[in-house]
C-alpha cells in the first residue's frame, strides 16, 4: 500500500534529511513519531508528492507520485490519499458539503453531492452539510475534515498532528474515528505526531530521530 | 462544482471589499460609457446635420454662430439678410441648391423654421403622416416636436416670439398642422417647418401692428415693392461643382454684405473647443479606472495572503497549480465583468437622467441613450483591468509553496 525506500530530502538551505525505510499494508495503521524538526511534516509532503525527494522513492498503491508531474500527479494525489491536517482546516468560504465536493472535484472525479452527503451521514454530521466551518464545534470540524479525506475512498489516509491542542477525551475520539474509517475503507493510516498519547495507541511506530540543520 | 463556482464562492467570502471594487470600476467605466455615448452621438449628429450642406450664407458675425444657429439650430442667428441677396445666390451658376431659412419664432422649445421643401431633401426626410405645407400658416412637424407638443395633422397651434418660445404669443396667427415627418435622426426631428411666407406674415403683422397697416392675409399676393424689404435668416447652399468651394465663399465675403461659413470647417472648430472638455473627461475616466484596477488588485492580493493556507489545502486535495491560477484570474474577470455591467447601466442611466434634466429642445438633449457599437470598449477595458489586476495574485497562487504555506500557518 505504502512503501518508502531510501528516501531523503535536501532542504533549499542545503541541509539533508534521511528517512527510515518502511511499508504499510492495506488496512494497517502506523505512527510517524519524533520531536519537532525531525521531518514529520516533510515526510508527509514527500509522500503526498508536494516535495521532490533527493534520493529514494515513495510508492502509494503501487504508483510513484514523483513520476507523475503536473496536473495528472495532482489529481492522482487527490485519488490516492486523504489528508487530515492539524486543526482540520476546512475551506472557510465553502459549506461543509461543498468542502467534501471540492475533494471529489480536485481528485478529477465528477462532483457528486449525494455521495458527499452520504459520507457526512456515515460520520453522523448529515445535518451540518450546509453550515459554514466557522459555525462548527471542534468535534464537528474533525468529522467534516475526515469526511473530506475519505470521500474519494483513498487507499491511504494521512493525518498531521490530529490531536495537538486536544484534551484526552477529544484526542481519543479523533483517533478512534480515524482508525474506524480507515478500517471501513481498508485504507492504510499514517499519523504524524509528537503526541505520546497517540504513540501509546498504535502498535507500529516509525521513529524519526535525526534532526536536519536548517530544517523547519 | 467548477472553478467558476469556486471563484464565485471566493468573491462572496469578502463581499464588502469586492463590492467597493465593483463600484469604483463601475463609476470609471460609467464615465467612459457616458463619454462614448456623448461624443458618438455628437459626432453622428454634427456629421448628419451638416452632411449635405457645403456652405451657409447669413448676416455678418461669428461664422461659428452662423453655422450653429442655422445648421444645428442651437444658437441665436447672427441677423438677417435681404431676400434679394438670397435670391441672387440661388441664381448663381456655382450653386446647385439654395435653401432659405427664416427663423424668429418657436412653439414650446421647438423652432419654427420658414423654408422650402428643398430643406427636407437635404436630409432625405419623409412624411410619416399628412402632407407638406402648401400655403402660408400651414406647418409640418418633426417627429420629436410632434411627440412632445402632442400635435397631429388638423391641429392648430400658435407660435411665440423668440427662439425658445419665451416671447409673446402670436395668438392671432395660428398655424395648422398638415403633416408629421418620420424620425430622421437629424435636426429636422426638433423643428416645425413652414413656408417662409408664414414667418413674414406673422412678423409683418407683428411689426406693423400699431401702424395703420392693412392686414394682408394672402402671402402670395405680395407685390415687388413689398418683397423688397423682406429678409431671410440664412441660405444653405450645395455647390454645383467643387470649384465653387474656392471662389464662392470669397465672392460672398468680399463683395456682399453677407458672410459665408463652411459647416465642415466650423465642426472642426467645435471639436477643438469641446475636445478640451472631452480630454478632461477622458483623463478623469482613466484615473478612476486605474484606481479601481488597483483596488481590485489590492483586494485579491490581500485575500491571497489570508488564503495561502486554503490554497495549500486545495493543492493537497488534488488541485493543480493551473487550477489555482485560473480560479484567481476568474475572480478578477468576474469582478471586472460586474464592474462593466454596472458601468454600462450607469452611463445609459446618466444619459436618461440628462434627458429629464434638460429642456426638450436643448442641443445636448439629442444625446441618445441607444446602444452604440463603440461600447464594446467598456467590457474590453474591464476585462483588461480584471486580468492585469489579478495576474500577480494568480501567479502567486500558481507558485504557492504548499509545504511552506502549511508549515507557516501551523505556528
């Protein structure tokens, strides 16, 4: 499902970062752990094909995103992975259901409002479809962001610090939700975090220890 | 969902600042529209009214005033010329057509012009209703004059002394309407036409009212002695040959008590006089459009900074660089389109307002609010402003570094 081999990245400043090899099977979950500056976000960007590796490659569902340049690669990213970001960033000028439809649209699929609503219903937020993100509670935002990530039924889910600034109950709720939907989709789930509560919940952990000079 | 609907949603998001941009752009483009309508109609009108008139001969004075007062019916005449001189002109071999005009009275805001049917042939004018005048005190009305005065064939009206219809009424000399002209888009639309004899009849009566003048109702029956003292205001002339353009004006100006003025030459002078005003208007419109373009740019660019994270999220969702570029360009073009629509409406509404504010016979009231071909310039200008204002924000969106944008907002 996901295979990372010999991957390294060179920052524009010159500092380089090497990542350990690892693989994730369908339905498998793992945590990418490490302190700030260890390259967790950089790894996610490399997997998403939004940064170009210096060496090595990333394969998602047998396809190498770095080989697909331009618009085709962009749409492929939309199809192959769903991303949940810290603080769940929805597009503020669109309603919840429009946010979900946007993910269909940019993945190169035909926008399907009915399917988007069905996904919202499966996450128990069907009644929030027409709301603006700023009218949602944190828990509702989480569900909306997850709905947007899974609407294209991607083989891989990426989550970047989904629990930061959440209390224990909320953190547990979002992790339970993520593992639940990835299980339902039989998708790989990779969670990047420095939160020890997350590490404690997952059996597979990819540790990033080194810190690159000049790395963000 | 399309890029268009995304662009529209983006515009809705910041609607106050975008509304302001549209307003500013609309006012700038409205000024351009007004200018196009104004200068276009003016050019049409000046050209059409003077098209087939080579020379105007009237009393000495300002040649511009002579042309304005007789060709465009927009100023007071320089004076009168003796009928005998006018008739001598008509007999000149260099003259193909000579049309006498006798001014002096008006009905409402519309001038009563004593003339001959040849005046109508100058403009290819046709009757829409009724017949031409055949004897004194019969009148044919131009289309606008008839509509405003609510007169139809068989009705009668009285003229008032003076060209604005502000003088005392010639109540004892009523005119009978015999015909209405079809709209010709020329000066004729605003005139009341009658025989020159009618004007003489009204005024001889008027001038000799207190004297022991025997009222002569039959204008045709005048003897030579009586004709000798008669005058007309001007004669419109068509040359028999191009050579006449050289010799005839010279002859008239040097050897007669009259002056000859060329409408073409005087139109050029009008342009040089009005041109300064039009240039000032153009500069105003240009600065308004420039400012509004800047405001569109600032609105899009400011929002782009606030939206960097959103753009990065869209990239994560699978948006290509080009899709982001097109979305921002669309926002600029949509704003410009709204500005163009608003500007065109504003310009045309401005002309309609002008019509309400100005008296019916006013020379500027001829500016038409009808759509003109040149108005394509307005949306074209708007599109250019929209593209130029959005190209830098759009390129910034195109180049947006997703990982830096996400990291930057994650503080």
